C-alpha cells in the first residue's frame, strides 16, 4: 500500500494542528499586511489577463437553474453579486455533459437539478446573460465542465429506472456501497470526450472566458484518470492518463489555442494515509493504488502538453470528504504546501503553456483570511488564491480587503450547513451567515427603508436577535436589543472556545463590530444584563416585539442525578475549570456539540473521553465533511464512541465506584461502525432497500467517569413569546430562531433577517 510521506504528515497534522502555537494565528481576520499589493496585481492565463489574483471557487449550483438546466434569474444574480464584489475570476459549479451516459445525473422526466450547457439552444441564453453580467464588473468567468459523477452520483437511478450507475471499473457506489457501478463502454467514453469538446465550443460561443475541468474529488473524470478507480485491463483507457489527455486535446481542437483551460486536480486521494489498515474494509480495499504525488505531477506535465493553462490543487475525494471540502476544524491554509509542490515542479521543469507563459497554480483550502492569502502570494506558495465559502459569506470580500476594511468582512464559519448540507437535504446552496446568498434576485444589497418607522424591541442577543435588530435599524426603525447576560453572541460564546472553532470566534468578533457600527450609524440601543418581561414591554409601549431567546437544555431526570458530578456542555465550555480534577469524562449526546466538546476535553484538556449516543449515527444531519473530520480524528485520538446506547442512570458502579453512568448498549454486530466516515448518512426520505437491519442485543454496562457532560440538545424556549402574545394584545409579537425551531446559525440568521424585512 503506497503512502506519500508528505501527505501522511499533513493528514496527521490536520487532527491537532492547533497545538503548534502558530497556525492558529493565520486564521485571524487581521490586516497587518495591508495594502495587499500581490493579491490585487494582475495575472495572465494563456493570453487572457485577470485583474487580480482572487478566484471564486466552484460550488455546486444545485437547483439554482430551471429544470431544463438553463441558468435562471437566481443563479445569474448570485454570480453577478460576486463579480460586483471585486473577484477577478469566477468559476461556476459543475456542469455535467454526460446526460444519457452517466445514469446518476438525470432526474425522472429527463430533468436536471444541475445547470446544463449540453441540452439544446434553449439553455444558451442563460449563459450569455451570465457572462455579460460578470463582464460588466470586470470579472472573468470560467464554466466548470464535468464528465459526470459516476460512483459518487445518486444511485437512485437503479431504483427509479433500473439503470446501474457507472464508473471507470466496477466500483461500489459511495452513497450505497451495496450497489455496484458498472464500467463505461468504449463507445460511451468516446461520446463523453466529444461532449466535452462540444460543451467547450458552446461555452466559448456564449461569451464565457474559459473552461474548467472537474478532475478531482473522485468524480467521473478522476475515476477514469486515477488507478485507484480505473482498473481497466484492455483498450486505450486502461492507460489511466488517456481519458483526461484526450478530453483536453478535444477541447483544444474545438476552441483553438487561445481559449483558457483550467484543470482541478488532487495531488493525492490521501486514502491510504487517512485510513491505514482500515483500507482493508470492503468498501475501500479496491482503492489502495491511487496516484502518488509523483504520478500526479507527471500527469500534470502531460496535461499541459495537451493544452491545460492553469491548475488548482488539493487532496482527497468523497471517501475522505473533509479533505476536498475542509470544514471549520481544518487549519487555515491547509493546502498551501500542496500548491507549493505543484508550483515548484512546473517551474523547475520549465513547463509552460501552449501560449508560452507560465502555468499558474491556484492555492485552495481555507484562505479567506486576507493576511494569510497575501502572505501565500508574497512567499510564492501559489500564484492565485481561491475563495469559495468566504465569497458566499461576504461577496464584498475582495473590495473590503482592497480598501483595508477587513474588520467589516463577514467571515465564513466553516459549518457547511447551508452551502453544502442544504442541497444534500433537498434544497439549494445558501450561506449560514449571509441570508442574502442565493436570494440576491429577491433581497437588495441595502434593505429597503421602512414605510413607517416603528419602535421595535428584540429580545435575545444571539445570531437571530442580532441579525433582526441590525437589519431593522438599517431600515430606519428605532430598535432596542435586550440581552439577559452581559455579552452578545448567545451560544456562539461557548461555541467559539475550542481552538478548532476559531472561525466561529472570528464571526463572534464580526458580530460585535457590526453591532458597534450599527449603534453608531443607526437608531439601535443594546441593553445588556437586562431581562425582558411583559411588564417592561407594557411600560415601554413597543409597536413590535421579536423574541429570540434560544433553547432550554435537556436535563436527564434519571436515577442518581442528584449526586452526579455533571454539567452541561455549554457550561463546561464557558468554564473549563469544571473539568480540572477529572481524568475520565462521559459525554451524553453524540450530536455536533457533544462530539466537539469531547474533542476539546481530549485534545485540549487531556481527558479520556467516551461519548454516548442513543441513535445509530453520530452527528446526524451535520455536513458529511464536518462529520467525517470529527469521526476520523476522534478515532485517531482513541475517543470511545458508543452508538445505539441509551443512558439509564447516573452512578451505579457498585464495586467500581459510583462515578460514571449506567447505559443500555446494543452490542449486536449489526450496529453500524460509529467511526465509519467513508460513506455518508442518507437523508431519511431516501430508502436504501439493501441496508442491513439492526438487531437488538442490548445489555447494561457501567462506564466509569469523574465527570459527566450533558450534550443532549435542547428544546425551544417559547415561554416569553407565549406570555407576551397573551398579555400584549396591542403589539405584534414574533418568535424566531432557536426559541421557535432550529438550533443552527443558518436558521437563526435567515429568520432574523427575513423577520426584520417585514417589520
């Protein structure tokens, strides 16, 4: 089993990078290197000039188009908003050209939730409008063409149409590993190559500035060009480089020498380095022989000879999904070393494009911190910087950085609740901290002034309350924000304590600065240490009241609770001294709060930790990338995860002592591996008829611990809203955020913003 030493070092580093005492500083929203001369210098790609070194990353535009695949008003406005923000080069989300070939991408009725440029002339006008809109603000735009999804596509085609998904060889479906993906025939492969060439020619005709080939992450182009997935024994495409090179040559044939071609590639799948001996598991064992870094660099040289002008490089694939989609806990600038390897190789070997100019390498992976981005360019680690989620959080990131307004940049928090998980669950990409993202065609950049300014009260200084109060004040209302505690931010305060939550700490700082600016410029008054009551509101005579007071934490009223040494996860994070005398801890609740708290206890406080979860899955409904990261590194850290395990009592250890918990644990071999991070959890509305049934073989167990941490979630605290609704008949009262429903920043900010627009 081949392993790259550098890849292994990086994969290991990603689990406890925050211990090195320096990397954490790179993830701060500082402006010490301003002015950012390198970031805002032009660069040449083939014969085209891009005004600055910033690239908007490709993020799937799922369900942002018409069902025919034509870009609609939503999608066009979304991209134009980023062009207005000052980014030099925009890349679209993936656009498959494999309908009728790759069975996983076409919906029933021959409809699509992907944008299309291959369908017919009926889709062309949307692309022309999109290109013209971006050009109006001086941004270039490349379309990301995909040969298809293959084994990482939706396997429901087998259930719905009795058609197997496809791949380069017989490979298991990522979503349902019980489903085999069948090899593409030579005829279909040649058709795919021709489709890529036609799509590129159409893209050029529509005014798009270049094409961008989706050759990483384990999509179909990489399945054909990586021996981990392509194990064909006969024919031209048994050569794993052949398909990618033929695609590039076909595009050059159809578009000429001057049309830019960009290629997205991973230097390594990093599967062997991620899973080690676990690569012998049934779902992974076929994938041991992936490209090494040396093999990938050689392939890149051949791609340039075929016509590629620019690369962006990272690590990983769907089976370790947190690598190509680095979540909040991943370190800032996580792939700069990888970019440097590629850049040095191209320069050392004097590899230039067919236009005779250097081949730029784009750095990717958590680079939304202006000083870090500038330093990466100054230190020649990369030639351009790719920003994905940071441009969803704040489309004006480039303009604000260029003018030194770094403190005004709304930072991405790395949650991936809205940009990825929302479309996985059935929606379309959005942003947890920017409620306008993907609604630019509906909500103007500056909220419309109120027709009749009113006296508004907002109760609760968490994300929902802040977003509501600030937006209402910006519309011209007189707003008072009441916060019971002495600080704004709500649960973001304890939630930003673990070092892996540094992005949340940045967001908390941004909200504080936003509140100060709003108090300065608008009619907003913030009253801390003030408990809102019906009596207070009767005396003040508010026209409208918005309640956003959050949740009540679940307390388990079970035998032994009175004498147990326990605390809530939020209490522990607010006061880590609660764990100072503990050596072993049990965390009750395997959601995101429970798992991140367990990681904090282990990695930062040095405790031995067990996490108990009643259901079969840890971190269900959390983005697969965020979930996978935690499962991988909790496994490495030796944090014990017990799923299908129910808390029944505190204490009760008998001779072993009373400290700890008594649980009812299902020890059946049919219980899923709690550390399984190479396949996703399917949404509940997706039936997998091949999934094994879980048998109940529950037994009582005692888990000794010095400290019990409760992270069982909470329920909406509707008490104040119901009181006000009953007692204040003359005022409009609203209940939003966690006190209504939710538990995520995404739901809170969206509710606060939309409510304020209608006050």
